[in-house]
């Protein structure tokens, strides 16, 4: 019993020692961080880095199936529909939801804002649908401007593709 108590006491001391070491190594005082920042000021990016490289992501269904690939910059988002997904120009989720309720609504909102002088007319959202026969191959959206709109676009495209894929 005495040995067990001694072992427990030793484990508690070792735990305290480890906690102290972690505290010393993990936390930095603000003044130390400020000095380091002064010593290494942020360098402006080189001119060529200012040209936006597209970010590429997969748009996946809830089950993990690849529905589309999106490549986007600050100026445009390009959705390339996966070959296994059959999205036709006359599919209701595509025409009534994605085109009319999402994209056309964004275009209309931007036109109103441009007429009111809130945004430059050149910054009005526009989109283009690329077809292969009556099958949708690609959706290109220009001037989405805001991250929240990009998220809404990705979500809306995902829902549309999931809906037509589940039939």
C-alpha cells in the first residue's frame, strides 16, 4: 500500500513537471512575439504572385461521389461537371432552381446595385453554360465577388447535381 502511494505521488510530480515544461514551451508573451515580428517584417508578395492561380476543389455528394470539379479565382468560378453525372439542359433542378432562383437572382441583384451606383457595371455577375448537345458540361460564373456567394454557388451546384444523380 505504501509503495502504491509513493508511486502515485511520483506520477503526480512527473505530471506537474511535464505541465510546467509544456507551459514554458507552448506559450509566448505578447512582447516577445512583437519583437520577433519587428525583426522579420512581412515581405510584400512578388508582382508575379499577384496573378491569381486558380484554386481547384472537388464538389462531392454526401456519399463522397465526385459530382464536379471547381476551379476558381477572385474573378470567376468554373464548374466542370463530372463525366458520370447526367445534367441535361431541361432538368428541372437545373433550370428552375440553379438558373432561375440562384444565378438569375444574383444577376438581377447586381444589376439593381449597378443602377443605384453601388457597384461598377463591369462587376455585375454573369454566367455561361457550356453544353455538349443537351448535356451540361460546364458552368462558368464571372464576378461573384464575395466568398459568401461562392459558397452559395458551390452549395447550389452540389444540390442540383445530387438531385439529378439520385434519379
